[in-house]
C-alpha cells in the first residue's frame, strides 16, 4: 500500500525551515528521507532518477568517494568529511526523486517562509524589537548561517528578477515594478546587514545570465537590458559606500596576501587556501590525500594563523584535495550539468532554475556552499528543487500550481 501523501508535507517542511538553525534543517532532511522510504512507489522514484541527467554524474561522484575511502589513508576528520560528502549526493538525489506535486509543496514552503522573513527584516529595521535567537541570522550577520540566509535571499531576489524580466518581455512593464523593488531590497539586505559578498557576487553574475537567457534570440533587447543593468549597478555601488568599501577591502587583501602578508581577512585566507589546496591536488592528482586528509595537509602547508580552518572555502578544491581530480571533476560536472539543464529549457521555469543553480555553483566556488551543512542543507536543496520542476518537460508551466488556485487565477503566467 502506497502512502505517497505523507511525502508532500515533509518536502514542504524542509522548504519551511531552510532559514532555521542547521539542526532543524537536518531534522527536516531526515523526516523527508523517512517518509520517502515509508511511502512506497520506490520503483517509480528509481525510474525517475535513472532518467535524470544528474544520475550518472552523482553516481560517479559517490562511487569515487567510496573508492578513495577504501584505498587511501584515514584521518580523525575522515568520518565527518565522508558524511558531508555523501550528504551532498543524497540531497541531490532526494530532490531529483520528488514527484511534480512534492516539488511544488517544497517550493510553497520555501516561498512562504521567504515572504515571512522579508516581512521580518522590514519590521525589524523599521520599528526594532528583541528578536528570537534562532532568527537572528535572518536580520544580521551571525556566522555561516547568515551567509546561508543571504544566499537564500539571493535566490528569492533572482526569482523576482526573472518574473520582472518576463513581464517586460511581455510588454507589461508596470507589473515588473514590484518584482524589481523586491530584488533591489533583498540586494540591499544581503549587502548590508547580512554583509555577504558571496551573495552580492552571485546576484551580479546571475541577473545578466537570466537576461541573456530571456533575450538570447533578440540581440537588441539583450544589449539594452545589459546596458541598463550596468548603469543601475554602477549607480548602486556609487550610492552604497559600505559595499564599495567591502569591494575595495577585498582587492587590497588580495594584493597584500600576494605580497606575503598574513592576517585575518576574508580574501587573505582564501588566497592561501586556494594556493595551498591547489598544491595538494598537484601532489596527488589521481586519488588525493584521502577522505579527511585536507585538514592534515593544511596544518602542514598553511599559515599557522589559520590552523583552525577545516575547509578551503571552495567545494571543488575540497573534494579535489581529498579525492584527486576525478572527485573534483565529478562534482563540477554535477553542478555544470544542473546549470546546463536549466539553460536548455527556454521558458520561465528554465530561468528560475538557471538562477538558482548558478547561485549554488558560484557559492560553491568561493565558499563551502555544499560542504558546510549550514549552507548546503538549504541552498543546495532549494536549487535542486527549482531544477526538478524545470525538468518537467511535458509540463508547459510547472510553476503554475505553486500558488494556491485562488491567488494564481489573478496572477499572469508569463513564459
């Protein structure tokens, strides 16, 4: 007997708690996995996974991880690093195994909690009040959890941008105004109170990408939109001294690190991590140093000031150092395939997924957006759910049922 109805609320619950502390997100992931195992229909899910373009890249990544575990040395960090490596693959597979309805329920949860958190940010800075501790990372900088929330806000901002651009393409520019206001407002949130340069960088790269996707066959409109975006961006940077200062500080940190300086700085530590992790991969290009081996090598190679770090702030370098180039390339192929699948779909569902998967790819390249569960259990899950709906090829508008029917009836459905 199938009990498929229990999976939908579990998928929605994961979407609802992505802004919460990582323990709650782990609980939601385990709950969804349990309901999938109990609900039945395993053959249907397996068949769906086997036909998914991500199936073989994910299988290659997981298989190589286990091979490296068997043939390379083990370390004190091996259990935790193995767990996180397998969790990355499992998160992707769980999202890809969702039915259309289950993916829609997951998105409903995410968009609902995102809307409530946008309201929370507005009220917090408009009137001020004592905020519940688990929600502090939504309104201010609180370690990696605030980076996770900033990236999720970037996904919402890019979703709004895609909607607004579609309205402009449909010659209904007035409908685009609320979407662009939301996009700019969230851009300010991730740049100022959450102070996430990763999220700002992601938005700066993703918005032009979705413009290219929208108008790739209309060169004049594409050029016009990119010029307008560059003007708006330049004006925004000029009018936001704190953001401008962060960019200048980052450039200065890189220059000083290249000259040999060692001090606590976001891009100083990244410079040494990327350089030394690259050397790790060059020294053991086939099977790496073993699962969990990055930390030991970092202690030998990196500056003593940064000895407490346990990841190189780049997921591809992390797996490359531990599993060699096959591990690095398999993970990179997974993310590039996800972006390519979104790009191939020419309608708005493809653009939504393109924005979300690109944000995940960018964040994984300049931060530990998959390795760090505080980020990866939220951002990776949401990005893969966006992609799952974009893979509904027989459905011309897979997002149409995300909103309740009474609301959706009054919302135009652009392509």
